[in-house]
C-alpha cells in the first residue's frame, strides 16, 4: 500500500532533519557560547590532559557541555613566546565569550583584547599588573593564583626533614624572576639558616643552564635541590628528575606531578583544582558577571606527596612522623 504525506508534514519532517545537528549543540532557542583556552603546556603532556579534564568536568557540573551548548577552542602555547602570541591572536579572532589563560605569558599575550579573561597559574597577578588588587581586580582579568609566598619556607623544612645531611641546596626557579620569583626566593633564603642549609638560586632559563648548575652542585657532598614553580615544560621536568636521580640528590618539588614521576617529595597546591574552580568563574561570566567583580583566589588545598621508592634508592629513612603527615605515599 502506498503511503502519502502532505506538504505540511513534509516541510515539518525536513525542518526537523535539518535542525537536528544544531540540537546536538544547543537546546532549542539556546545560543551556543564560545570559550577559548590558551594552555602553557603541550597537548601530549599528561598533566595538561588532567587539567583539561578537570575544566571539562567543572563546566559540565554547571550545565556546560562542549559540543552541546558551548564550544571550547584549545591552543597549546607550551612555553614558546612566539607560539603563545600567535595562538592568542587566533583565539581573539574567534571572538569567544571568555578566555581561560594559563600562565603569565598567556595573559600578557591576551591582555589587550577587550574580552573577559580568567587566568590560572599566574603567580603574582598584582605585581605583574594584571589586576589592581586580589579583592578587586578592576579590569577584564581575574582568576586563580597558585601560591602564597609563605609556603616557600616549607620546602627547606621538608628537604632537611627527609634528608638531614643536606647542607647546601640549589633553588631552581623561573629565570625571568619578577616580583613573585624574587619574593619566593627571599622567603627560602630567610628560612634556610635556621635549618643549617645554604641556598643559591639557579635560573631555569634552559636545559643547559639547569644541567650545568646541578652538575656543579653534585661535585661536592651534602647537596640537595629545591624546585620551585618553574615554567611548566615537560622537557625541563624530565631533565630535573633525571639529574636528581643521576647524582643521587635529595630534592623537594613544588607540585605533585614531580613526585608521581619519580621525585622524592613534593609540597604544593593541587594543580587540577584551579581548573575546576575556574569553570565556576567562566560560568558566572557567561551568565553576565564581570571579571572586575570576581576576586582573585588563592589555593584552598596543599598536598604533601612522598615517593618512598625514591627515598629507598637514595638510602633515606623517611621519619614516621613525616609519613603520617603525607597526603599520598608512593611505594
């Protein structure tokens, strides 16, 4: 039996078929919003993948799903200045509703754009001139700072506690220095004498500079490393871990991913949590709030991670009191 369909039904059917790809991206009558993300890692970095996942989960919990009611455009600047500027221009040209900028160079590359910017991992946003104050950012930029200066002293304490024989330590820091880097080293330098440790700064400008400094430290006994929040290059991370292992140097690191990759001990903020929290600011901006009215936030959680396997390799007996305080012990 033949089946016939009227003109009205045919148009309705065709209209529904044409509309369905859009329905996969947005609810009926809902505008698809656009988010740009300028990362300071490479797209094959496992840490970068974990941060992107945290951001996506945070957004989804607030009702934003990539490919449905929001489109997220990622660019991977690593720590290459030219690449970061180029990708920043690409994102601005897409006219997103808000941009997530990871790291100070990303904010610098985007700052002149008349777009709302939420940053993550900018150590000293006031000193860098990105915001007027933490409580009242004032412009089109706000976000999440990774550290308070005071925790820098904790790295010296932990290094001495886990490796009592250490009397000298190289402090690997961002070669660019800046207000945060200078203040951070000043805290370490002030705390070091009370633990019987002599410290000296090493700029993490490039791999040869780091290797030269660590090799020089290893020529004499009782040396150790304090690795602060240097530019997050996977290659540099791997090099520092390899050098510490090669020369048998006890080292304390600022982020968990060092300890999980073979580093001795780390103490620092949860590196994924700011991305989940940034999703909240992105949500508020998409709903009409302004960055100027959203205060810059500091970390809410610090993690102590001990790699017991590395400690044994170095011949260190980790004090039970230190193990008891650890948030995570890797065996």
